[in-house]
């Protein structure tokens, strides 16, 4: 039994399909069903890949925003940001803020 459908039901469904479409059309119907299933699986894989890429972009977004905020803060303090790491900028910002107190 497959999902509530027994052997008798499957035989009855196949018999109805043969009566409706004829034996000559069955290979064509099976081919079409196979192509449709293949296209569905392909689209599903593409969607999964797109979703993974989207997740990766979301993971990297907070770091980019943090980097931008540090650089903006350094520029507001009059610190040159070119060629400096975030840690170097934070050190300079900290020194400048301690000097203002």
C-alpha cells in the first residue's frame, strides 16, 4: 500500500488512463511526466542554491555595516581611514576620545 492507495486502486487508475488516452499515448504521457519531474527538480535545486547565496549575503551584511560605522566614526573624528584596519581605527578613535576628556 502506497500512501493509502492499494494495488487494486493502482490497477483501476491505470485502466482508466488507458481507456481515456489509449495505449499508443501512454509512452508520450510518461515521457511528458518525466520531463516535468526533471524540470521541477532542476528548478528546486536552483532555488536552493539561490537561497544559500542569499543566506550567505545576509551573514556578511552585519560585518559590512560594522565596518562602515567604524570608518564613518573615524572620519567624523578627522582620522584618515585609508589602508587601516578596523582595529587600528578603533585604537585611534579611542585615543582621540581620551584626549578630548
